[in-house]
C-alpha cells in the first residue's frame, strides 16, 4: 500500500457486512472504508453508517447492487447496500465504487428521492422524472452517468493504492 493512500482509511464509518465468505467480507469492508474516505473525505465518511448485504436473490437478475438511504432524505448518513454474491472480485469492486459514488451524491444533497412526488428525483436542484410516461431512461439519468464516470477513477485509485491485482479466469492479470 502506498503510505499516502492510508489516509483515506482513517475514518470511523460504521460498516457492517452480512453474508458472503470471510475473505469477501474483509475485502469489501476494507475497500468500502477506503473508498468512502476517498470519495467523501474522512470527516464526512466518519459520519456514515453503511450496512452491506450479499444477496443470493440477485443471482439471476441484471442488478449487481443498489444502495438506499435509511434515515432521512436530506443529506442522509445511514445507508443499506445490497450486492450480488455471485460476481467476480473485480466486478464487485467496480460495483462497490459505483454505489459509493451514489452515497456521496445522497450525503452531499446532490441527489434526493422525493417522497411527495414519487415519480421524480431531484438532481442538483432540478427535477428529473424517473417513473411513468416521459421518464428519463436509466442509462441517461444524470446521477448514473456521474457514477459510471467516477467509479472508474475510484476503482483505479483503490487498486493503485493497495497494489491489488485481479486475475482473469485464464490466470492472467488484468491491466
């Protein structure tokens, strides 16, 4: 690990993991703490309560993971994340990075689910229709575009900081 990168793990986020193997739990917990520190900064990350559940039910779905806030809609601090228990470590870390970007979006108030207008979300103070006729397609939602963009950076920086290399099924190392 690069010494400067240790600082991102210096937060007191409450992270709990349910399901998955002991090795997977440790990998995800350590990575989640580092990624929260990297994305939010250690001060805000220390106020986050994140429960990650490895789900068996997501195996035959196109969903790898999702995150929801649990406390309130105004800059929430408590989150639940469901993650598929049947994806490779490399995909799992990319998905984790993606979902942590969503945590930043919620925690900073950039993204808000609107309870009174269930078909809408608020993105940086603009209403975005997410359900019903005239809705924005999932891939075109501005918070998904941002999460896909930043997940690559977060994943790359985490890998570089920890010197982590993933093997392909052939045994070769991913670049």
